[in-house]
């Protein structure tokens, strides 16, 4: 039988035990002591319960603090992302094909340009019209600041891929070195001249 079943506690902040629950807990912990000296058994059960309760409260407080800190980090990151997005998408917004023709970038093909903008989160969909039978038609839009960021983000992305690739190559080389068997050594056996 679990202690939580005996006391009916569902949370770390359970209320104090009533007399019947405390007696049941004492009997479950040490049946012989509960029969011989019930007052001592109840006292021990009460001390055990108080110690467990304070431990759970400390544990629960730590979880609350960790959760609060995690939520604060998430909020800070969201604020930073929102500020970055607000900064990027201020100014003249153009459809991606027109932005490709108007603002220079490292891309030679419009499709690659559009894919890069989408991959790095530098374009957004905007409804342009409603067609019967099809529904709402969307187009990708971007701004000049976002187009300027494409090259920077691509370089960062490429650097990260290169770093991961080098790491994998090093790992493969280490594995190969470990798997290689030692080179066979030439063993020379000296023959004794036999004279008869």
C-alpha cells in the first residue's frame, strides 16, 4: 500500500492527516509497534509524514522555480524574435518574384531565391484574392531588409553544415583507426646452420 493511498494525497500540498489516516499509516509502517505501543507508532508515523511533506514541498518549490525560469527564457526568446521580425518586415513589401528582380542578391534563379527566403523565415504569405472553386490565393511577400539578410543567414547556415560535416568526418576517421588491425610484422626466423 502506497503512502499516498493511505493519506489520500493527490498533490505535494496535501493537508494534515486526520486521526484515522494517521493510525492507518502507523499500522502500515510498523504493525508490531502499532499493537504494542500505539502512541509511539502514531508519533513515528506523524514525524515521517511531516518529513515527507516538507521534502515534497521543497521538491515542488524547485519544480515551480524551474518552470518559471523556463517560461521566462521562452518569453525572452519570443520577444527577441518578435523584435527581429518587426525590424525585418518594416518598409516596402513586395512579392518575392518582383523583389528578386528589384533587389540584388547572391541567387541567380528566382526559385532558389524564393526557397531560401522561405527556409530562413524571411518571407510571409499574404492573401491576394479569392477565386471560385479554388478558395483564397496566397502570395509570398518580403522586404528589402529581409532580402539583405538572406546572404548572411545562408553563410551562417553553410558554416554550421560545414562544421557538422567536419565533425562527422573526424568521427569516421577515429572509428576507422580503432577498427584497423595492426600491421603484420615480418617475423624472421634465424636458421641455425646444421652441420653433419
